C-alpha cells in the first residue's frame, strides 16, 4: 500500500544535514497510513478510528500514532483548545493530503 521508511542507519553529520529525516517524507507505520486514509473520508474521534480499523478499543499504539501525526502536522484536532475533550475529533490537514498523494504516486511508480 505505502512504502515505509527503512530502519535508520547511522549517518555522518554532513549526511544528516543534507538528508531530511525519514519521518518527514514517509510514514513510520502501516497504522499511521491507515489512519490518514480513514481521515481523508471524514473527521473521526479515536474510538471511531479504532472501530473503523477493526479494533475493539483504542490501543496504546493508536494513541501514539495519532500523537505523532498531530505533531508532524498531517492531522489536526477539531477542538485544539481542549485536547482531552470527549468530543475531540481529528481531521486530515492539507499537508496530510499532500503526503497521501505523494506516497500513492511513489507506490505507483
């Protein structure tokens, strides 16, 4: 579905300065890719995402991936002033949409 970043290898300081981290160009997990694809369709809360993914409950890994995607700017909270609100949902950002399109083109090449 999506190409994923290979395991990181030690780089020289010069290489590190030139090469962006893999997380900037690729998703770190299959779960993160599935979350992005679900959010492309509509806004969802964590429980809705878990259900759509076929999980009975919200797992720690889902929490972690949502947090990473928000930090990276690929998804955004619908109620940013209240991150712990029971009504909190997540939506795909323009940056997230561009990432999906880029990864799909890369996979099609």
